[in-house]
């Protein structure tokens, strides 16, 4: 044994090759924590000191090669400041450069995911052999940073500037065939041949078949691009990437600038340019929030896997109601491999649901993600029916009929009599109390909410709603099914609107009051889109549908009359009363025309402007800051109340639900991170000032005031 550590071992084989194996003890995956990077330095030093070696092979004993750096260390590391971060990067560059400069050929056997720092390790070796199922990539820009351990330097020299920009600015994970095509790896082989192929390459290198020095010069010398080629590669890419990334995400553009500035430099100088930009990006709020988002996502995934680990298998499911929503649920279930019955009382509804599923599978076929045979196979997972004949074998039923408590009650009590004693019933309701729907059920312990967001195939969130009598087994099975469908389930407790809609409707309440006092709704939309929302509140209401919004608002007003009931008629109600339902009938706050792709395109509608004037009681001027505060404070305050009321279990789950469910701007980290960033004392002061004028919707809770006085935050610093 040449070296033995906690995450790395190095052994010598009979052919005088050092085999360096990544195998982090007590870890399910290999991660490059500060301790592991230090170990790598020690292991490589031991390899260099070993006499008579003819080569080095890097491999992993785990399913993935290395998933990247240990992101749990990032917040603490980044707080040390730019100078300390730069010094850390220099230490890592020294270790990685030492790997690249070994006195004999080196190869990596990439058996699984090699991402971020893991990808930067493999770029250091002379050769790379990849399993057919492996993927490599540099996704750092998704965290608001850029590859800082040589990725911006080595990758362009290996695969060309154009390809490297696409990988790095896009943060993509790249399959083996694509990697071989651009020259990122030297060979792709079946997994069981991986190590033999890697050792064979070393043997051939030692036999003189490859020019190792030429390979190394290419990675350590300036990029071979003339001035015209540089301008074409970098300036064109900057324009394209800026359009895709938008103004709130600086890392993708910064990564292109780093590659461009380092293009004419040798290895060490280019690495210094990379380090400087990396350190600068770590100090931005966007980076802090995106790293926080990753950590929150891990919290949510861990909670979901704990529930799913306790669940009975869900092998056969059913959906009641075969409209667009039912068809979307059936498609999602079938596409991920869980067979589903789709039941309705009308043949035309069944056909509508099947049409929706066929349309979605057809799009996958067009994009080359499915073959015709694959589409037929997945479609066969959906079995339409007008009867309950096969419901005795169903493990879980999703009720997705119209959002009406009487109709849902009738359907749920009927289906309960047709299924086994262990079948889970889940209602896809967006607002109706689970406790209320459970009142007439004989087995309320088998019942919970399963709130999908529209469109089902796109929206990642599923709210799993626990009623007073819902059992842990019912929650676990529903979470497991949501995960099997490729969704992110978040478990919440029952209340009007649950979590997401309960938080969203105060936001709409803030919008209604702004319009009432003379704000131009089109300007409000522009301000909130500039703030980072994918669409402004008026446009979002048109997408949600005015009938849906009015119904949900009534539920909220009944549940929280002190702050959500309004005596005055709102612009939303006026639109509804004038049959302006939004996109569903091509008229709402905006008019809608079909664009070239057949999608609804919003246009100014004079009738809508006149109707809004009918509810306007004042003519005030609002600054952008005023609009943001009046929109964001009620949303954030309701999120705080949901946390305090125990509707949601943690700040991480609350924030992820808003990002996944309603498109809260990811770079702002969620409502509770947004309050933390502002500072609780300042947020409370703003909220109190608005509450004096606008009422209890804006009022901070007593607990939030105490937190502000104590200097507390929702997330530990």
C-alpha cells in the first residue's frame, strides 16, 4: 500500500502502476471536501516518492466517480473573504498541477458522475476512459460561481473554446457519446471493461504509441486562436448567453470572460485569472442564495427519502377525472413507469385525458427522447376505464375532479367503497380542507392531499397534505409515489390553501390594493418581472384563471377573515364578472392572440384598462421600491405565519415550495432567505409602516418582532 487515507487509497499493481481509489468512508458518494483535497495532495506526494512506477490510474469504488466539491462547506468558506479563497484556490491548483505533471502517464477510469471538482480532477490526467453510462460536467454556474480548480483553463484547451463555453456557461451534464465526440475523453467502453481499458492505455503510452509531452503542452499552453477566431468565439457567445441567463445571474457571462482573458496565457497565469473571478463571485448575494438553494434542496430530498423509505410499494395507481389535469397526472405516472388507470364517467373526458397524454409523449418523440416503440410502451401504462372494475388492485388513487367540495366528497366516498382496506386516497385539491373532505370517509387514516401544479409535466412540486387523521403510512406512500413520478414532494399540514396558495394569495391581495390606489397593472408586472419573477401578478392571474383565483380567494377569506377578506370589489372580481377569465378564454387583464407556435401571446386590451379604472379609488404615484415592498411583504409575512403555525416543517421546505411551486426568483433564495438578506429588523420596520396604512395583511407577527429584536435569522449564518 502506497497510501491509506479516509477517502483515498493508493496501491501498486503487478505492472508497476499506482491505482489511486476514491472511496470516502461513511459516505454514499465521493465528495471533494477540504479534508479530501488535502488527502489527494498527500496521496500524490506519496506516489511521486514511490520509485519504479510506470503510470497512475484514478478510479472510484463508488457508483459515482466524484460528484463534486462538498457544497455544505461553501457558505463558511466563502465568508472568509476573497484573499483567503484565492489562497485556497492556489493550494488546490498546486495539487492538481502536480497530478498533471507526474513523471509518467496518467489515466482516469470514469465509472459514473464526475461533476464540478470531480470533472476538474479528471481533466488533469493525460487520458480519460469513460463508462457508457457515465456523465461529466462543470455545473458551477448554477451555484452562482464558475469552475475554480482549473476547469476554465483545461477544458477549452482540451475540447475547444466553443464547446467549453457551452459546457461551462450552460452547466450541463454530458453523456459519454457526446464527450467522446468533442474529445473530452479518449475512449468509451462498457462498465465491466473500464479498468482494463484504462490500464491498456497506460501500457500503450509506455510503449510509445502516444506523445504524452505534446498532450501536456496543449493543456498548459495558450489557446490556439487568432484574434478573429477569439472575437467570433467569445463575443458571439456572450450575447447568446446573456440573453439566456438574464441580468440576475452573472456567473455564466463571467465564465466566458475568464476563458477569454486566459486564452492567450499559459497554465499558471490563466489559473490566476480564474481564481480572481471565482473569489469575486463567491462574495455576491446571488451565489450565497443559489448555494443556499442547493442546500435547501438537499434538506427536502432527505425528508422525502425518509418518508419514502417507510412506504409500502406503490405498483398500480389510478386517477379519477380524465381532463387536462387527469391526463397530465396519467402521463407523468406512465412516463416514469407506474401503471395507472384513468377513470371518468364520460367517454369524451377519457378521450381528452388520453389526448393530453398522447400530445406530451408526442413532444418527447419529436425531441428524440422517445422512440415510437418506447412511446407505445409508455402509453400502454395508461388504461382508460368508465368503471371501477379493476380498482380492487390499486395501491393509490388520485382524485382529480372539479374543485368543488360536494363533488369531491361524493367521488371520494364512492371510490372508497370500491378499493381495498389498504388503498391510499389522495385528493388533488388546491384549496379545499383535507379535514373537511375526510369527514365522510370510513378510513380517513388512508386519506391525504396530493396537490399537483399545472402543467403537471413541467412543475416539479407536489404538496402532500396531512390531515388530522392521516396516517404516517398514507403520507409515506404518497411521498414515495410523487418521487417515483419525478416530482419533489413537500409534506405540509392542512389549512386553507395549504402552503403555496395560502402564501400566493396575499401577494395577489397586495396587487389588488396597488391597482385600487392607482398603480398601472402593466407597470406592476414589469417591476416584478425585473425583480426576478417569471411573470408579473396580472399576467400570472391570467394564467391561473380568474375563476380559479376568485374561488381560491373566497376559501382564503373564509379561513383568514382578519387579513384576507375584502369588502371592496377587486380588479380580479371585476374581470371574473365580465367573463374575462384569462388565457382560458383569451381575455383577462390582457388580451391573447396565438403566436407562430400556436401559444397565447399577451396584448394590451382597452376593455381591461377600462374595467380596472372602475375599481380605482385614488391616483397615486408609486416608485419601483414601493411596488416591490407592497407585493413582497404580504407574501413573505404569510410564509412566516405558515412556519410559525407548523404548516411547513422548516425554512428550507417553505422556500423550496415557493421556488418550485410559483416561480419565486431562485437567485433570491426564497421568502425567508429574502427576509434574512434584508435583515429582520428592517423587514419588520417596512411591514409595520405598510400595516399602519393597509391593515393586518402586512402586520408582522409578535414572534417575528422578537426575532428582529434578538438579531435572529431564519437560517444559521
